[in-house]
C-alpha cells in the first residue's frame, strides 16, 4: 500500500506528545491546530490548490504546553475551536469564511484542569454539545444552539472521573449521543442521551478497565454500530463493540498490539466496512493495523519508519475513502505528517535460475517498483524461490511472440510455487535462445516473463509491461521504448497515461 | 549497416533476428566479429548468434571466437548459434563446447548438434556415455534415440 515518507509541516513545533488536531472542512482542505512550544495556539492549513501555509497564532490564544485543541466544522465554511486556557477556563473561538477568526471567549464560565481535552460534537449544523471532566472530577456538559446560544454547564448523570480525564462523545445519529470515560475506579463507563428519553445512567462497558485518565476511542461505522479502543491496564490494546442487534461484546486484544499506559488509539473508518488504527507503540515507533469486514484484523506495521515519544497521539483524517492523512509531534518536537493513498498492486513471484550480472536483481526490482509506483501500482514481491534447473537457464524462447511458447518455456513456467492464478512469475535466467534481454511470451493465462543476466535495470519492468498488454513505443524516455532499455534517456523512464490505464485494466493489477 | 548501427540494433531488449540478418547481410560479418572480440556480455552473445544466422564465410569464425569467451553467457550463445551453422563449420566448435565446464552450455550444444543431424551427431554418443552431468547424458541419449 502507498505510504509516503514523513515530512515536517511548515516547520511547526510543539512539546513532545502534543496532540495535533486536524479537520477536513472539505476533501481538498485540511486545518491543523496545536499548542506551540511557547504556549500559543497555532494553526496552519493545507489546500489542494496551494499546498501548506505557514503557521499563525489563532487570535492570540494560549494554553498549557501540550494542551489539546478540539475542533469541529458545523459546515464547510465554519470552524469552532475549544481549549482549556492557561487559567483553567474553557475557551472557544470560531472561524467563518465570511468574517475570519473571532476572539476567544469563555464558555459559560466552565473550568477544567490545565491540559484537559474539551470534547465537542455537532449533532446537527446548528447545535454543539461539549463534554469535560471538571475541576471537581465531575463530568459536565453544555450546549450551544443557533436559536438560543450557550447553555449553562450541568453534571452528566453524576458521572465522575480523575481530573483531566478525557470524555469521549459520539453521535450515531442526530438525536442520540454516546459517552465514554475511564471512571475513578479505572472501570470503563458509558452513558447515552437520546432526544426521546434524555440522559441514561452510567454503566460499565463489558467490565473493561484502564489506567485512570486513559482515553477511550469510539467510532460509529454505521448508526447501529460502535467500536471502542483503549490501552488497557496491562498495556495491551483492547477493543469491544456494540451493535444494535446484539448489544455489547467482550473486550479483546487487537492483533497483539501494545502501547504505553493511557496511550490514545486513533481510528478512522474510510468506509463502513473498514477501520484503520494508529498508535505509538511501546518502542516509540508509530504503528497501524486495520480491520476489514472481508478479512478481519491485520497485523500491526510501522508507518513509514515514523517514531514519536511514548504515548504520542497520532491524529488521522480520511479526506477520501482511498486517502489518509496522519499528524504527530515527532521525537524532536517537530510536527510531522505522512499520507497513505490506496494504490493497485501487482503481485510478482521471483524465480531465480541464474542471478543477473549486469545489475543486481534487487536493483531491477527497485527500478520496476519506482516506475510503477509513479503510476499508482505497487509491485509486491510476493515470494522468491531459487530453481536449480541448469538445463533451462539458457532458455529457448523461439521467436518470443505473444501467445507462442516453446517446450522449454512451458516446462519452466510450470514452476509456479506460491503463485496464485492472477500472480505474475518472473524467471531470472542466464540467457535466452536466441539471445534477448528478456521475453514476455507466456502460454495463455500462465502469467510469466523471463529476464536474462545481461538485462538492464529497466528490463524487468519492460517485460512485465508486455505481460500487462503494453506494446513497444518510440520515445526513448519511456519504459516501453523498443530501442533497448539500456538506452533509456532521462531515467527513470515514464509511463504514458494511456499505458497506465491499460495496466490498471489488466486482471493482474488489483 | 555501420558497426554502430549494428551495435544499436543488437542492444534492444527483444530482437527480430531473421529480419536483422536480412538487413545486415554477409558484409556485416567482420563487424560482428569485432563486436564479439570486445567480449562485452551485453552485445557479444547477440553478435555471435546473428553471425551464425547470416551463415556466410566467416560466420564460423565469429561463433568460434564466442565459444572461447571468458563469459559463460557468450559461450552459451555460441552453443545456441551452432544450430544455425552448416555441419562442417559447426563440428570443431561443437567439440570445444561439448567439453565446456558449464553443464548448461554442454546441454545447449547437444541440442544444437541434434538439430544439425548427420555425421556430427556421432559426438553425442560420447556425451551420452561420459558427460559428468546426468541431465546432459540423458539429453544426448534422448537425441540419439530419436
């Protein structure tokens, strides 16, 4: 899959572990918010048309180092921000496309411990609900409605939590809220509000437990389903779910994952049948795993070599179902981002009779991966096998014409260990008869190509291009140039859009 | 064709040898010999094979030069090229290549000799009886039986 390298976001810096809040008001725009190293509240934005802007102070706002800034977009032209200020007051400001940034104001006199997270949900474009653990450990809420303005704070069903505990709120539908928090006894609790019945009492969620103050992450993939994530008391990452049809399930460890106590698990649902999780692991590396309705949970993997201080939250936004943007404060206090964009994959199985001598096999594979990546195709080396077939390493390929193969080719191509029906096998041989750099002729759908020991760095990609139905072309800066890939000019060679379209349409690319 | 044109034509990933042989013609043999003499694994195998396909005076000289290369990939090409020479031109080169230390090259030589047929096939008996590699022996036996 297509993860980009991490990059610094406009030179921004923050205290280690500072959360970066990101919101996509529309699919081609991102707004970021963070408390900077001087306690100022800063923002930057990215727009598809102009790239990243510089950081700027948001109306002179200030907060304790590391304080989370929460943000909501009630509509694409409006943002509301919330933070606990340096005096413990709960403050808000807003940005509107028509008027720009407003000044900060205290929300109904509310107060919380320094650094507390102010949770906000917009159930509809004209309504906000706020939740926070107050200075007395009570769980409080207030709301804003376009028709009536800000209400006073009230206790949510007498709930309590350790000072600074984040309260998680989610609206599965506009008339329903679900809240989650780690209670004063370390139990994981929930309550709900429904327009028809008001607030319910708190209840334990399947007996779950976590360290005091541990954040509970909740996501609704659809209006009748909730998924929860938390770092448990043993440092392992746990999940449970609620479904309208079956109620609450038991907690389970997610793919063996672990993190420092109180680590926030960030999750995004790119579509209703897929979840992506992000967390800083116990070794300080940034990890991800996924759940897909078709395949279940995947294993954890390090995201582009990224690292951060233990417990650093990884904020994630999915602007499109095939795109993710990640943000984190890195180990040096720099604010970093990476993105993932879904690409198609070509699975290649490497069969080695003779190693290349002109360039290394690794160079050939890397060269092919580089060219194809630019076309949005990941070349995945699914397996590598050595074949001890000395009588086939100088392979008779006949005229090397499409659909016509020799007895020797048929014999060699019968070696397809590990390869699926729609996988490509590439055979590294010493030479062909007659002498070629490679040959893509293969019988029917037994997808195969041979590459010889004197091939160029680009021959592998060139021959695989033939398998994917690409013909020779004249321009010398193209992968499929017929004049010999040793003579490609201006490397790496290009693929024309029409060639990319042809490759993407091939059944091997999926 | 000039030598550089020939080199350029041979430096393609895939070649149409029959068409190139027609285009280059017997007058290219000296240039092909020079290209084989350079002993560059990227070009020499193709030059030797093309020279044999042209089958002119001097073709055997070019293939013989390839058969003496320090690069196994060039000698492998000479072994394949034998099949395009006449029996008389191929025989002494076949003797050399059937004694090559590389089993793959000996096997390819056996196949080329099998293609040529006639008296030269007498050399296969010795291979079938004495070659170190059981695969090469079996291949020679199979061709004798045919």
